[in-house]
């Protein structure tokens, strides 16, 4: 079993040397199984292992017992643990969603906090073969397409699932043979949630009356669907680029006339692709929303706009079909930059790293990357800061002699007003040095006399 997990990690490139791996550790058999396998592999595969545990506080003493068990387990094997206590029932009422949905929001929000404190990394989830089968059935019952039937993957963005092809029977056998203790969540044996009903009632019925290997069959189908999904995605990516006219953080502009010539399925997937570009996912985007957008393409007139969901709208403006994202105003922020460390900017969900390099060592550095900049380190005056715009801001753009207002630069670049507060500015005590992705101050550019270079790199934090 140990070799299977190792092979999954290596063959699918789930973990690379030096990775920070944050394990979602509930204390149940699945996560304990993954805990012991990862701790045995961390030295040979050279990664850093951490754990994250949420006490949902709705099972009283049992929940506290699970938390204590996880604490003792991590302490015994020298794994740093992050713990959060939050009443999931109350949180669900606060968010006006089901307890299952509230739990998901809580978990992934906490993972994000943990990774921020570690300077980035990946989250290891203990989903197994049985979980995959349950997910496929759950989505099938609700009504889904190829994307939904492909269910979970071994890796998606910063989420990895190293044991997705391991059955629950194999997990239990491994734990018992090695005398590893684990916790039992009694709610998993109660058919009070939709997923529990599938696990406890539907799957046993299907196994008894139709196919004793139904779970393996469902997982095999999900794998097949996943392959087909990649083919479709590659095709739609090409089509999306063909119709894309303009893109910013809050809007996608597509060629309306080109869209009208496409098949209804192509239109729908391109619209979903546009929303995903802005949102980062298509969660809560349903067929009815896509159908409404397609109807607008086929019969709408200029000026027509409709609301979709979650702050997204689509509209027609002459020959353009526009997907809009409503953006909350970004508050003023300012951070002192710590050199050679990850600096997290919460207001715009970005990380920033500033490292000092000898000029002789920068032959391989990228001077033109929109997400990075190289400047003369010795020309920096005082403290280095990351902030957003202020009234009256100005700088001397590279190649110019006089100064220019940041407001005018934004206008020249046609950056929408509602996006300007989210643009990152790097400044010292005297000047703006870099308007991220757009302009560098001419006074700080690299010259033949430069001895030390400061390279600043930015990127999106875990989503």
C-alpha cells in the first residue's frame, strides 16, 4: 500500500522536492491512513508535512476527543498542526446554506489561511475510491454532464488526492495490520445527509441487485469521462481564444458575431469558460444560467443585460458579448516588504517575494515578465512597501524624463475604474518604483553600473 501511494505521487507528479504539503486531518481512518503514508514518504521524497484540523463543535465530547487525538498524533511524529474551532451549525445559519456547504467553505478557507502562513503549498485530501463512486452517483442523481461525471481528480490546482484509487476496505486492512488508531465519526453511519444515504442505502442496493463491483465501475467511468473532458477543454480553449476580444479582472469581451455562428454546446462551454476566467471556478453556475446567456446571444439587442448568479451579468454591446463580474471596492492597504520571504497581501489575495541578487548572477532572470520586475537595489531609498494607489500618485515611466500621474497611466492603459484600487504599487520612501504589470520607474532601471539587483515577483495565492 505504501508503494501504491508513492507511485501515485511520482507518476502523477503530485509532490515535488521542497513542497509544503498540508494534510486535511480529521482523525478518521481515511486521513489517518494518508497521514502515516505521507510521514513515511516525507524524507525520501523531501517535502515538508503539515496538518490541518477543524473542530466543527457539533458532536460535543466526540469532537473534542477527535481534536485531542489529532494533536497527540501530530506531536508523536513531529508534524506541525493547525487547529480551528467553529460551530458548523451556527456557521451554516450565518451563511444561509446547508451544513455540508458551510463545512466546505470553512475547510477551504482554513486551508487557505494555513498555506498563507507557510508561504504557499498544496493541500492533501484523503478522498478514496469509495468517495469517488459516491460523488459520481450524487452528481448523476442531481443531473450533470461530462464535467460532473469526471468527478474528482488526483490533482486540481493546489489540491492533491494521493489515495483516490485506494478502496475503503484496503484502508481499514492497512490500519488494522499496523495497529494504527483512528477516530470514528458516528454521523457517518447515519443517513441524515444526502451523501450518507448514497453510501449506506443506494450503493449496497446496487451492489446486491445489479453489480457487486459497482464502485469500481463508477470510478472507471469517471476516469474515462476525465479523459474526454480534457479533449473537450482543449478544443474549447482554442475556440475561446478565437472569440476573445478583451480581458480584464472584471470583464470578458467576446466577439458576438463569431459566437452566433457556433453550435449551442460550444456557446455554452465558452460562456462557462469566460465565467471561470473571472471567478476561478464554475461552482453554482447551473444550466439555467448558461441557457439564459445563450438566449441573449441568439436574440438579444445591444444594451440588453441579464443577471446570472453570484454577482455575474452578461450583456450585449453592439458586436460584443460581455461577461461582467461585480467587484467589491478594495480598501486602502500598505505593507512593509520583508526581503527573501513570502509577503501576503490579503486585500488582493497576492503573494510577493523580493530577493536580492548579484548583477553577475541574473543572466537567467526574466526582465519582461508582467508578474516580476528587476530594479537597481542600491537606488532604493529607505523602506520598501507594497500598497495600492493614493490621490496624487505619480512616477517617471521608463523611457520618459518627466513624471506622469498614476491616474493618467490607468486612463492610457484603459484600466476600468473599479479595477484600479486592486492594482499593486511598489514604492520606497521617495518614489513609486513599479506599477505591477505595467510600468517601472526610469530612475530604478538596471544599468551597466548596477551591482545588486532586487527582483520582485508576485502571484496569486491558493484559491
